[in-house]
C-alpha cells in the first residue's frame, strides 16, 4: 500500500495529527505544522514531476498511479486511488494553501486544537482528490466538511455560532442529495448479472446507467456538489461562513474546500452521466450565470472586507461551474485554471484581510483608510490580489477567465452566447468593487489616528503572502504549463469514452 505515492497524501496528515497530539508547547506545534505542510508541498511537486514524466513517456490511461485495496467486500467498497491532470493540479493547490495557512496561523489561540481540526480538514481534502471510488470519495468529502463547524464556531469571530450552524446545515443538506445520487449510480453501475461497483473508471467502462436514470440522478449529484460550489440559490452559507471563519480556515474554505464542488461536478455528475449533462446543462447554466453576476453585484454593496471577498468567491466559483457546463475542451480547461487561480488569489485575500484585521480590529472599510502609508507591504500585496481578481494580464485571473470566455463563445447558438456575454460583464463589476476597496482602504484619508501606530507584516506573514503571490504570477506568466498538465483529461479520446464532443 505505502509504495503508492498517492496514499502518502493521507498518511502524512495522519502522522501530523499524531505528532500534534504529543506536542506540549507552541514551538513544537508550529514545528509539526510547518514540517508536515512542507512535506506535503514536496510530495505534491514530486507527484507533478512523475505524472508529467509518465505522460511524456506515452502513458495514455485516463488515471495514473491507480491502485485499490478491499475495504468492505460485501458492498464492493475499496480504497481505490488514481489521479489525472486535474487531480494533480488540485493536490498541488491544496498543499500550497495548507503550507501558507500554517504561517498565517502563527499566533492563533489554542493552537494545538486548532491545528488538529485544520489538519483533519486537509486530510479529507487530499483523500477526496486522490479517490476514484465513489464511496471513499464521499467519506473524505464529509471528513473535510465536519471540522468546519468547530473551526468557525470556536475560533471564528462575529456571529460565529450562527454562521457555523448555517454552513453545516446547508452543506449537510447538499450531502443528502449527493448521497442519494451516489447510491443511485452504484445500483446502476453495471449491467444485469455483473457485480456492482463504486469505481469511477469501471462505471464509465460499463456504461450501464440508462438515459432515464442519468436524467434522474444528474440533478441530485450536480446540486449536491453545487451547494459546496456556492451555486445560486444555495450560496447563502458561503458569505456568512467566510466572514466568521479565522484566517487559515477562510483560506482553506475558499481556496480549496469550495473547489471540491467544481471537481465533484465534473468528476461525478458530468463524467459519469454525459447524456444527462448534455440535455440538462442549460438549467444549471442559468443558475450559475446568476451566481456570476449576482455575486459580483453583491460584493459592490458590502463594507466588510470578508463579505466583499466572500461574494467575490460566489461569483468566481459560479464561473467555474458555468465553464464546466459548456462541455467543450477550451471552456473546461479554463474552469480548472479558474479553480487554481481563484484558490490562490482568494487565499491571499483572506490572509491579508486577517493580517489587517489583527492590527486594526475592524474589517469595515468605512473605518479604515490610508493603509498604504501605514503598512505598505500588506497594502501592495492587497493591490496585487485585487489586480489578479479583476483579470489583469500577467496574473492568473486573466488567463483563466479569457480561456473560459473564449471556450464558452464557441457555442454558435444564441442561448450560450448571450449567457457568455452576461458572464463577461462580471469583469467590469469586479473592477468596480476592487478599485472601490483599494481606493478607500489604502489611499483614502486615515480614519482612526491610532492606526498610525500600527506595524507592517512580520516575517511569517511575508513568507505566507510571497508564496501565494509567486504562484498567482506563475499561472499568469506560464499558462501553457498548466494547460499541458490538464489537457489530456479533456482530450478527444477521453471525451469519446464519455460520449461528449
């Protein structure tokens, strides 16, 4: 088992949990968190190199590094693992954000308990991305969601109990739909007389889910994952959850956890039920199109920095689902790049907001101003994050959004093109609220004389932010590298297998 590189993405967090349980002081806790997160980054880089080497050598299997171990034979449940380009990209994103989040939480109260729950959450995230068994994937999905309640309810701020309960109830509601959809897929996973399976690759190979059952099960699975992807009208948990969560949790929440929604929509709903996706995509295109524009407009009227970024996340994550539903290579490639881009830049945003809040003790932009003069490093980082969000060329947001819009406009019919134009309008709206915040927060007059005594970023805060900024710039400057990483997943051969063009 341990010879497979993928299983170590679960083993290392489990070892971190054991190490944290034995820690007795803050230095030991920090050492375990940093050492473990560094090991995850190194392992994800090794996985990336090995994956690209295998593809360059001619490996054509849909998933690489596949392996399976029997878990519960009567129900055909296995610990089955495997990755493609999308999985590798998501694992790399997750490890980077966990690494940066460890430094952003350097002075968190009750650090031992906090990091225990945070690492448990990351265990679920990594397990989800490496799983190709639907049951195991769902189990890791729930492991990633459950710690959010305590992380927000205990270490959060504002209406943290309300936000934690709202988030948990809405995501559990989505999980109920998802569970019903997965059970339905399982019972139609193989032709009559053959053993049933939870394995995604075997389900695709069997092709046993009938058209009628696809149309019945597709909405359940898409809505189940779409709730986590903040799809309208199931998005209301996200702004409250973001606003109340501590910094590292907000980083993981928006940067990684919400990506489980987009990844699941593609990997399960569309990949396993392509006929239903072709027929029903227009319904969810309407909902995701509303998410894109509604989220951007809502961000314009907020005054709380976290709510601004939270509604921005609703818009950007809506754009991910919007692109996936276009069902063509270019748009879906853009969706994955948008997941990477949004994950990094929103983690940077929330890290900076947490650092500013820790000094000013307010997130209300009407009570702050002139921070560029007071804390220039954090202010410049905020401008960079804002420029990435509004799609400045040279940063990750530009290449991701342009790829989505070009791919979406490939559809010649009026319906798709109108909604593409509507989604494009979100760029202008994004520029409005980003420039409004930057002007008020960084360049406006100082609102509180006590803010003149504030200090700029510490070394660990600088290390965390630089890590994320470098990654945002890398995607913007070298988009072909990431395109080559994920392109095989959307190659014509793979689309032919699942019945798409």
